[in-house]
C-alpha cells in the first residue's frame, strides 16, 4: 500500500493513502474512478448515473455568519465534521467547492481547510486540481470568440452590439481587464466594441457546472445561455451562435466531481467553483447526489455568510435539485464578532491586529448583533440550526460562554464548540453528535418566495427579509431590464443578488447588523442556462482587483521543487 508523508500546518506528518484505497472505503470501485496521479481522481459518469437510485443520506449545509476577509472556517468545519461522523461509525462525505486561483493569489488564500482538518494533497487541490476552472475559462472564451467572429462575418444574427452581455473570463484578479476595447487595430481585426473580463468563478458556465444533473442537462443548459439580443430584442443564445456543442465538449471531463482525501483518510468530493458574491457559491449538485447515494451524512458547503451562501443554496440550488436539507451548521468565531463591533481595522493583504486576539467582552457583545440577524435568516427557511463556534487557542472561556448564551437566545437548536483545526476528528465530536440528533427531526423546509413572484418583488423579499434593507432603489436600467425579462417570459426563475460578502448591506464597511439602509440595484441580467436572474447591487464587481500585497507574492518553490507559502 503506497503512502506519502506530507507536512501540514499545525499537524505532524500526514500519510496519504492512494486514491483507489480512499475510493474503496467510500464504496466506489476502481473502475468508477479516473486517476490523476496517485492521490486524486475524477468520478466516472457511470457512477453519476447510478447516484439517483439511492438517496437516503442526511443532507447537512455548512454556512456562517457574515465573515471576516479570511473567512470563518466553513471548509475546515465541513471536513472536520465529516471526519468526526466517520469516527462515530456514521459514513460521511464532505462536498466542498474547488478553490479559485484568483482567491489563492489575491486575498483569501487556500480553500482546503487547515490544521488537522484539511483536504489533501493541498498543493494539487489549490493549484489547478483536474483543470476544471481552465476548462470553464476555455469554453467561456470560445463562446466570446464565436460572438465576435459572427459580428466580423456580417452579423447574420443581427446582434445589437450594445446588448452583448457575454464578456471574456480569466481566473486571475486583474482590475485592468474590467473594461476593455476589442479590435482596436482596424477592420481586419474584427468589430471594435466595448467589453471586459469576468473572473472565471463568476462565469455562468461555472454555475451550470454546479447546478447540472448530468452531462445531457449540462449540454441543454449551455445551449440556453443568452449572450445578447438582436436589434429587435430577441434573445440570442449559444445554440444560435452554434458554439454550445463545442463548449459542452470542453466541459465533458470537468463535469465529473473530483475525489481527494481528508487528513483523516476519508473521501472528500471537491467540485464546482462558482462564487457566492455573484453566483451560486456552493459545491456541485452532482457531487452532492453521488455522496448521498454512498453515505449516511452528506456535508455540503455554501459560500460566504448565510445571507448569501445559505439563501442561494436554499432558493436556487434546492429548487434545482429538489433536495431538502436536514440540518444547517452556522459557523462563527469570536474574532469575527470583535470585527463586527467596528472597533478593529482589518484590511486586505494585512495581518490581523494583535489586539483582536485579546479578550474583549464589550466588542463581542456588540458584534453578536450579526449572529442575531443571521439566525433570523436561517430560521426563515425552517431548518434546524446548530451554531458552531470555531474556537481559536486565544479565545477566552468567558467569550465563548457569552456567544453560547446569545446563540441559544437566538433560537439555535444546539450550540457547540469545534476544535477540528487543532484536534481533527476528535475536535468535531460534539458537533457530530448534535448533527446526528437533529437530523432525526422531520425537516420543515420552505423557500423564501414563490417562483412566479415578479422579479422586483423577489429582490425586495430577499433584501428586506435577509439583508435587513429598509428600501430598494432600482436604477432606470434595472427597471428596464426587469420589464424586458417579463415581456420575454424569462422572469419565473429564482433571483441571485450580487453584493459584497463582507456586510449584510451592500457597503463592506458596515459591520454587525446595519439598519435603515437602502439597497441600490443597478442592473438586472438573466443566467438562462443556470436558470436564475442576477440582480447587481451598487459597487459589486465581476472582476476583482489585487490588494496592495497579494498572497501570491509569498508563494514560491524551493531548491527541490516543493511549493512553499501556499498553505
């Protein structure tokens, strides 16, 4: 049995099992995996087809309060909970999104957990993995090239160039690509027009990869993508451009979930990479379905805070899948509550201030207003909620006690402390026991709004109920787009609001629980292939910029070719 030692933060050497052994322990035979070296693989489409026959697993969502810049440890918690459940002889698989290269080289960093609760091998998981994001980027840009070629060849589809919504994509933060002019060299270089680049994780193709049920479903969804409109206002799709088939071919392998292992040697599925500030922001539906066919407890993750990741998971992903969650875990940290007090200055690319690690009961009390609001949000959907305190070594007992008391008063079904970072599966046993007990209850899950509600009313329902906005201010463009989608009968879809993940409001500087704010909606678009409507709040970007000191400046290789500074 081949194994490889690997160093990980806060841990001794972890021995990696060969991926066939990991798959076998999860009930997956060797002929159902496609290996990418000894420690990672893709699951075959034959296994995806079999997944629908048995779906008896409990479905557990991991979400969080409104996070700090560096996150609250959702991925670490998801992995640790899965390991702890396996320790209790409850077969469990964690399904987590694939990290974005833009985050790794920008601000947030690796998305594979930490300490004794990680996905391994970390370097492979964070850097390219099985090239899913590259496949999305190539397919996305192929469509853009076909659009411009159609314009160059006389514009036979009568595309209105001002209506073209399909930009190009790249998985690197680069603010200089937000707005560009193409074909500036003259007529021989094609049609000169204004466009730009989106971050790959915000591509509709990444959302389609996340929400598709199978290969055929993905192909049909790609064909429905609306890239723009004719001069008479008719939608122009990827099928019209005649690029849908080629795009699907490029994504044929990317639709297969990736299987890796946790520090405990358990299987972990990593698939889907959409970002919840702009898109769905969760692990793929296919990965979840396969896990549910294989295990007793499927742990899935929603992006960023509950007002974004959980709301979109419930109203978009659950509508698409028909699956109902049994339990939700709301992750929080004492440090985040101190940040939400507004008493600490935290900036991108800079280390946390030392003062935030010291006991500060007053700041905790102030910042807990965010927990109150996020608990209200979770209770709207009728799912039992466990508040999980992701504890750091410098958190005082008094701070933890105050958080526990307030969480209980907010209606949490259980409040637990997790130390999976430092202790692995052992540190997640309290959480695992709580999940087992609460998942015995019959869920009373409900959506936030009916699907046929008018677009602007759906936006208002989300913004006022979930964010706490007092009023919604629609721009003239947003009003025009909402009316257009209604006329085209493209309005009976869930809404995906694009906004900052750093505040319940649209302003990242407003911490805690903002009151009395107006939410400006500047634009409305349709992701017809992904089957949702996107409403853009003020200042949201589909292409991020780099901080003053990007994380990528600390990543390098040593003389032996080993990567350092990544994890």
